[in-house]
């Protein structure tokens, strides 16, 4: 007889591992199957996020930001250093140390919560049986079953047929996190989140970075003022972002790689040493679903679910990057918790309208809720107020007075409908606004709350005051 659990989770990323821990906390016998192997050849929990996504990218962003400040901003503080140098091997070792400690930490959490980890490739069969295949040979090792199954297999990078990955010169985001030296000229296809974050890393370390973006508009999902300010700041930093650029092919030349692209039908080209393809990610469902398992995927390969993460098969759920919605770690985790609670008979809930977005460039970009453009399209009357970091004492003292906060509120009820930020540490500032929005707060509420002085959060306070044109430290 096959081993039986209350819950089997397939995928050990921030969706799957969080769901498994919450299930176990709720008293359910839980197994979590993950197929990822770390650099040391051992199983490595934590999925894309901990191994090759959020965490290693933020480690490199931090290292490169320190280096950039040392080179370009310390002088303003009166600090001088002769011949600063970046030891890329040390930077990569630090990154790997952080990844190893966090991925190892998931194993410890599993042990503490009595989640059974299984290393292997899971395949959902009929009647909630799961076949576990060896990650290398693909051979069937065992079959287990459960009352409930949570599919949390995440996503993988999209490959352009005309620019296939070669693992060395033409790479995906994982390859771009692992360069062992600073490429002199780096070409990035796609000026989205990954292109901007990883482009920033290597630009700060000295690469000439060119980003080729197919769309005519830069960061179209962000607030228009935020994207405009971001484009201005990135240009100042030397990121060469070319819009409306459709990449046709990449040719090997004696001096490197020639990226051939068209802008408005006209062919152009640029020569680089390495190419990063960052044109989006797609759900990872290869080999996951047996024909008779009862779960279907949509045209783009996402596992079909309803608002409660239920698939078409009773007792089978799916969460995270493998299903509709933004591909964000915190969205995956919250879906995991909500599904675990529903399985345990509790009311699980995720407010999909309030998933914050953060881009960890410098300046950082963060937003939650609706943009002015979306509200206009929906015919919702709104008012807005904004406040620049240049007018806050703390940002000035930090030598980082760039960007602004904008608060958008309903014209009549004053309920906060969206908050849009670009500037220092806005990845942290957005949380206050998400809380206010979750509690259906108004701009008046934010305006009446005492914010400590001098802090960056005063920009949120003043933006809230600006909604009714009564910001104190701003003209007009
Ligand atoms: P994943 O993290 O992809 O985990 C799925 C796991 O399941 C993987 O380990 C996979 O190998 C395994 N698996 C797949 N199929 C099977 C199978 N059949 N059997 C067993 N195991 C299987 N998001 C943020 O919110 N903030 C960030 O700053 C951020 N930065 C990012 C930076 C980069 C470079 C990248 C690539 C992504 C980043 N993301 C970020 C996105 C984030 O990583 C994903 O949204 C998140 O990891 C999705 O979680 P998940 O659990 O759905 O899937
Ligand atoms: P993305 O969707 O953010 O950006 C891809 C960009 O590539 C888009 O602007 C698109 O127009 C462009 N593009 C597509 N095809 C192209 C082509 N042929 N030529 C030129 N440009 C092309 O995707 P991404 O940057 O690959 O990131 C994938 C996902 O990972 C993100 O959507 C996000 O959900 C997640 N992520 C999040 C964070 C974060 O939260 N800070 C960081 C990294 C990744």
C-alpha cells in the first residue's frame, strides 16, 4: 500500500514550503516534494525565490549598491577611499552563503513542524496519487497519496526561439546571477523587473548595459510619474534603455555577440559580450500532470484555478507562479497559507487587489492598488497628492533625496485606492500604505497619523496631506 498523508505539496518554493508548514501547524500530516538540487549536489528547498530569485538577486543588489556608493557618493560625506575594487568571487561567495543559510533553514523549519521532505519530481496521477520520480534518471521511486494535494511548482524563464540559451554567453536570470567577472558590455533583452534589477547590479560594477525592450512604453504597469522618474534616474546611472526594440537574433562575432533588433521596422544592432534574456517567466508544469489526473491548464500553461485556488479536481489545489496572478513570492506564500487554512476547514483569504509590487533598483519602486490611469479607464473619480523626497530632511541627510510618494484616493469617500512610490527604502514604506488600504483607510487617516521626524515615512504623511492640498513642506 502506498504511504498516505493528509496533504502532499508538490514544490518547495515560497508557495509550497509555506503551505506545508501551515498545514503541519494545523495538525495535518504533510509531505513536501521538491526536485531542486543545490550547487553542492544536495536537495535545496526554497524554490526559485531562495535559490535563484529574490534572495540572491537582493544580495547582489546590496553588494553592488555598497560599491556604487563607495565610488560615487562617499565623497559628499567627506569620505575618501583610494582605488576601490570589487572582488566578484567574494561577492558571489557572500551571496551563496546567504542562499545556503536560508535554504538550509527551510529544512530545519520542516523538521520542527514535522513536515516530511521528499526529494524528487512529483507527478500528479488519478485519484490523488502522486508518483515520485528520480530527479536524474526519471525512474519511478515510489507512489504516495493524500486527501489533499497542493500544486506549487512555480515558474521557469521564457526562452526566445531566436536567441537560445547557451549557459555561458546567452543566459537567463540564473546565469546573470552567477557571472564570475563583470562583463564589459552586457546586453539585456527585456526591460522588466529582472532586466532592471540585474542590469543595475552589473552596471554599478562597471558594465556598459544596454536593455532592449519590445514595448514602446517604459514600465507600463507602474504609475506614469513613477515610470517617468525611473527612466530619468536609470538614464543618469548609464542604463541604456532602448524602447520599441524587437530582437531578431544574436550573432557571434570575433569581438563578442551582435544583438540584431528592429525599431519601427528599421534594423539596428549593438555589440555586447554577454546577453541576458529576461522576457518573462512561464508556469513550470512539465511532467506534472498525468492525462487522467483531472487538472487542466489554460492556453498559456497556467494551472486553472478559481479564486480560492481550487483546480477542477476536488481536493487538488494550485498556488503561486504556476497559477494566474502576479509572479511574486509573497503572493505565492499568502495563497499557500489560505489553501492550508481552507483544507483545515478555516476561512482562508488573500486580497488580490492589495498585493504590493516592489522593484529593488536604486531608487526603489513600490506600489499597491490602482494607478490613476486604471481608475480613469474604470471611470472612477479620484483625487491625488504627491510629495517629493527632496523635501524631507531624512532623505537629504542620507544623501538620497530622489523620487516621490503619490497617494490616490476616491474623490468622494477619500478611501485610499492606490499608493505609488519611487525613492529610498520605499520597499519598506509601502507596507504602511497596504495596512491603511487593507483597513479601508482614507487619505485623511494617513494625514492624521503621527509620523516620526525625521523619517522617510514623512513623505507618506505629506503626500496624504497633499491629497487635500495641505502639505506643509511643499509649495502649491
Ligand atoms: P518557485 O519558487 O518557482 O518554487 C517551485 C519549486 O518547485 C521549485 O523548487 C521547482 O524546482 C519545484 N518543482 C517544479 N516542478 C516540480 C515537480 N513536478 N516536482 C517537484 N518539484 C517541482 N518575487 C518577489 O516577490 N520579490 C522579489 O524580489 C523577486 N525577485 C526575483 C528575482 C529573480 C531573478 C527571479 C527569477 C524571480 C524573482 N521573484 C521575486 C519571483 C519569485 O521568485 C517567484 O514569484 C516565487 O519564487 C514563486 O514561488 P512558487 O512557490 O510559486 O514557485
Ligand atoms: P517582466 O514581465 O517583468 O518583463 C519582461 C519584459 O520583457 C517586458 O517588459 C516585455 O515587454 C519584454 N519583452 C518580452 N518579449 C520581448 C522581446 N522579444 N524582446 C524585447 N523585450 C521583450 O518579466 P521578467 O523581468 O522576466 O520577470 C519575470 C517575473 O519575475 C516578473 O513578472 C515578476 O513577477 C518576477 N520578479 C519579481 C521581482 C520583484 O518582485 N522585485 C524581481 C524579479 C522578478
